[in-house]
């Protein structure tokens, strides 16, 4: 194993907060003495079937711990996923069925090994112990936290002040997530900044169960391609790790220069100081830096050949004005035989109508090779369209 200082340098990259750093140092020192790896846990509720780059911020940090020789546990919250994480929610989440959760969990198991070492990853489902809990076990758990402490949580407090409902089931979520740490005897738990309350509950519950409290490490929430909102499939600003490499390349080329640096920090192991220096001196153009970023990310989930092909496809489109090859055909359903272009583009990109109207007025939209600026234009069913929006390309067939 590397020295404590060397491990900390790797562990601290991209993190927001470590609670407590001194405890982490002591755990690492003890690890070196005993030759016993630390147990590092991260939980994922399978609320959607696809993993995007936002999820990989945590997965990459787990990979760092694997490379440092520690035991990594990928916990699938198939039980808690049926409750729904209340973190940063302004209202109660819709509960998923057991069937939906298990279907999503199956795709997670396949996708995570694009990042993590399969031989060194332990996958556990929290239904394994949660399904066995009796009512007296649940009651004993609820007795360890007060309502006042639950209401210290910002999202609960805001809903309480605004007279929005909070179910007792939602109060159970952080308790059960915390109990997972007790069962697994976690030394470290990783999570996004929105998970801080839940992670600290686990730390406190471990004390109640006479265990050494886990160190909490929070990671930032990655902004989506819009550079504003958290990456989310529902917002349409996501980059899926199983998307076509050409689509990934185009999406990365469309992000801002500022967001590019953020992606380099959280999604690669490249030297940030050197990158910033080269950009400042002019030795590296931002466009070339984005190309390099796109190829690195595609290389993580595919290979260098796919990355080179995606770059060549992009160059073909932007240097020679040609529509890229192998843009997959998407079929979308319209409510009638035609619809206004703003509504159609919103359906295609899953971005707001306001954003699509802005793109039209800016002249960033081409339909079948011709610029389209009028929000009043219409698209019809039973016609295939080749659409370019900025640096993204779509082949669409609308159906009635």
C-alpha cells in the first residue's frame, strides 16, 4: 500500500468534505500497521435504469480506493429504493415497485464494471437484511433519532414550513441507510453532497451500536451539459455511459469552457494545474482540450478506436458541413399530423421549450441541412428529419 500521505492526495482529489480528516488519517495508519484494508461503502438506489456521468463521480472515487488496496462495497438499495430518497425533494417521491427496482438494479450491475474492477467489487443488496427486520427492530431503530433532529435537515424543514406533507416512511429512509453502515461495519461511506445528512445518520448509528464511526466523504454533484442543473436524465442534460460514442463526443464538445475544467477534475485523472497552465499560455486551445476530454471519457467506457471514430465523425460534420454517419433514428409520437417546431425540438432533446426557442432565434438549428429560425415552423408525421442543434445531431421520424 502507498503511504498515508500518498493515499490522502488521491482520496482528497475532487472531494467536497471529509468528516473527519484526522479520523481518516488514523484509519489509514492502522490499515498500514495491520495490513487490513478499509471497508469503503457507497449506496445507489436504482431509481432509473441508466448510469450517467454524474453517477461516475462516486464510482471513480470508489475505483481510487480499489487501486489503493481497500475493500469496496457497491450497495444497491433495492429496499430503500422502494421508499424513495427524500434528499433535495420538495415533495414526496413516487414509490417504485419491487419489480421496477430489481429491473433497474440489473442494469446497474452490468454498467458499473465499465469503471470498477469486477474481481475486487463486492455487490450487496440491502433487502438481504432489511427484509428480515421485524417490527420491533424497526421501532428500536426509530427510537434512536428524534423528530427534531430529522427536521434539522433542510429539505424536511422547508417542506414542514411550507405545509407540504412529509411521510413517516420518508423519516425511515436515512435511518435504514444508516443501518446499512452498521450491518456492513463500514469504515468510510461515500456520497454526494445531497447525501450528507443520511451519511451522518450512519455515523451516529454506528456509535449507538458500539462501532467506530465511519468517515464521511462527500463528492460534488456534477452539473449537466447545460452547466446549471445537476446532471439528470429527467432534465435531458445527461451523458449516459452507454450512449453511442459519437453522441457522447458531440455532447462534450457542446459544454462551456468552464464546465470542461469541472469535468476534467471529476471525470479524469489528468493534471489540472498543467491543463490550466496550457490553456492560459495558449499552448492548448479550449476546443482541442474538449476533444481530448471527449476521447478520454469515451476511452473509459469503450476503447481508443471508438474514441478516434467519434472524433473523425465530429470533424466530418464541422469541418466539411456534412451530417455525421451512424446517427441513430429516433421515432417519436406527435399528438396530430404536425406540430410546431419548438414542441418537437423539446421532445427530441428533453429540454425546455424556452431553451429550444432560444436556440432557434440564435440560428443554432438546422433542419435537413437548412437553418430554421422561426418558432412558428411546423414538423409533420411520416417524414424523416435530420436535425442539428448546435453541436448535436438527430435523425427523427415523427409518428401520429
